[in-house]
C-alpha cells in the first residue's frame, strides 16, 4: 500500500514533490512517519476531503497537509 503526500507552505522544504509513504494505516500514522517539524495546526485532506487524525487510508490515497494560517491585527 502506498499513500502519496502533498504539502503546502513551509512544509514544502521538508517533503519532496511526489513523496509517498508505504503502509500507513491512518492519517496520524502517516504524519508521524513524516517526522515533520512543529508547524502548529494542520488542515488534513485525503483525496480532497477534510479528514481527522484517525481516518483510515487506502492504497492510492493522496494525503494533503496544509499548515493553518493565523493572523490578525
């Protein structure tokens, strides 16, 4: 089983384009295997749908990780 990983923002410097992870059963497991630096909250999508940490993954899924952006005056 292989999961394609897409990242946005500052995570791009840590994950190369077209990266994949074999044998991750859940979104959380995939993220842990990436060993990303602390970036705060993440928006997690599988095949374009928002998901949570315990969402199960299937072979061929695409996991997209987008750091949450905070701001204000």
